[in-house]
């Protein structure tokens, strides 16, 4: 285990994932991979990332942590869709890929983090992604054996002034 703590960025990532595992972060539900039936609109625009804490990094990016709960046995279909289509489309629409994880003790779950220059940029990126014909085709093709994603949780976050990643 000592090697896990050898790098400040690894320690920060471990703390972040640990907070996720114990439910310390308060998620709000949104869905881009699996919008509600009949919905084509991107996630609702939320207020800009603002905190009353003086510890929020000045001019920091906005991060979004998304947790996907798959229908049983469909996680590999989701991984394939990300690998072959979604990541490329995220980049096309200005989303920075930070990392992807699969919780050890939670089957059929994928957690990932994206970064944006601002909350407004995130809203614009999601609108472009949701409306992209290539996304619609990839989603439809990947779900010929049934729906993949059961639920999506999304949390927007601002880095602290002492965070190794901003």
C-alpha cells in the first residue's frame, strides 16, 4: 500500500474516490448517456460554479463527476460505447477527459470525471453532444440488445486552492 501514497495526485484521487464510495458527495441526477424517455434536451443549465468558501481556487476549471449505474450485465456495452464513440465525441464538444473508474465493490457502475473551463462551457458542451447525430447513432446502435444505463448521477465541483488539480 505505501506506493499508493507516493504521489500527491494519487493521494488526491484516492481521497476523491473514497469520498464517492462513502457517499460524502451529494449528487444531483442528470442524464446524457440515458436521457428520460422522449427527452432530447441537455441537462438543465445551473448557476455558475460559485461557493461562499474562500478556499475555492481562483480561475479553476469546473469538474463534473458522473456515476453511471448500468442495467445488470450491461457495463461492458457501456465501456465499449465510451471506448469507440463517446470519448471522441466528448473531445469534439470541448470536454476534457480526466479519468474513468469502476468501483471495486459496486458491479455495473462506471464513474468518470470531465473538466471544463467554466460551468457555461459545460452546458454548451453537453448541448452540442446531446444534439450530435453521431452520438444519436452510436447510442441507438449500442442499445440494440436493450438499454444500457439505468441511472446517472452528476456532481459539478470547483477545485480548492490547495488541490493538485485545478
